[in-house]
C-alpha cells in the first residue's frame, strides 16, 4: 500500500490574492486613466501615461509570479516502503526523502495553521516545530533521529496515511 497526497492552498487564499490584484489594478486605472488616454493619443502627458502603464505591468507581473510560485504547485507527499517523500515548490524544489531508519517518531495529527504556525506555507517556530502547512486538518508529524524538532507536512487523508505508516514504519527499539 502506497499513500500519496497532493495539496494546494485553500481556495479562499487564492480569492484574497485575486481580490488584492483586482483592487491594485482598479486603483492604478482610476488614478492614471487620464495619462493613459493621453499616452495613446500622444497628448502632453504621454510620459506619465507610460509610467502608469509600466506600473500596471509591474503589478500584473508580480501577482502572476505569486500565483505561479505559490498556488500552482501543490505540496506532494508520498509514503512507501522507502520512507516519506515530499516536495513543495518553491520551498522544497526537489523530491526529498526521509528514510524510515532516520525517523524516531511519526504519526498523524490535526493542525490549525493560524493558531499553531502563524499562517500557511513553509513555517518555522524556532526550536519548537517547523513544516509545510498548506491548510488546516490532517498532517504528518515527523521527528527525526538526528533532530528532535518535529516537522509537519499537511496531507489530504489522515486515515489512509496512518494505514501506510502502520504498514511500513517499524520503530527500532
């Protein structure tokens, strides 16, 4: 039995990004509509219109980059005979593996992103815990043999993950 989980940020976070993008574009267009019109009509304020269009392009570019980097690439977690594999671009660019022999403790828990980690994404609570938190709910809690700081990875199905852990993880006494 192999467990796989792909998880994206919650839809409401994407809604907030889209709303702030729309708000920024509306403000730029409301403030700079006159110079933009003169830019296209070669009026006396054509240079200001070019500046407004440049700032509009910059805002669109920044929000597009944020969308592509943070929202298009999910957290991928796989549990198999080798260990726990995970990847979450841009935080973890390549597939990382925590081998079973490197794990001192692993279990499924429920996490609340805001109250426990202060938000979503790659989160660090110094000397307490760290992890990749995409949404509230089920998560893997992994304590490494080398590092005693717990590492959390949110997952889609805690019950299936628990079954895979029970099948593959044999703690060394």
